């Protein structure tokens, strides 16, 4: 299946060489957001938020062909 993936802020580097210029990424059927995160080698300890088709989802959410996924990291400040 193909999903469109957009990474933000500190996470952009994890998509280099894996996500096409059009943002498309081929994944196995029924892949989860956690599996996507692992494929992109995003560290588990890095705080992140997943949005699928504009709605927040947890890491166990199963993706479908054509989904649009945005992954954002938590940024702390002081």
C-alpha cells in the first residue's frame, strides 16, 4: 500500500532517502503507525504526535492505502 508521509521539525531527517519527493511511501498492508515509525528509524524515546487524515491517532493505529500521515515531534522550551 502507499501512504503519504510528512515529517516536521527535528523528524525531517528520518525521512531522507526513504520517503519520495512526492511524499509517498510504500508499506506492507495493515502496517501500524508504530511500524512506520520503526521503518523510519525514529527513536522510541523521541516524543511524537501522529495525525492520520488530519485526526490524532495512537501508535497502534493501522494504516490504509491512501492515508495521509503527519508526524510531529514535541518541542520543549523555557
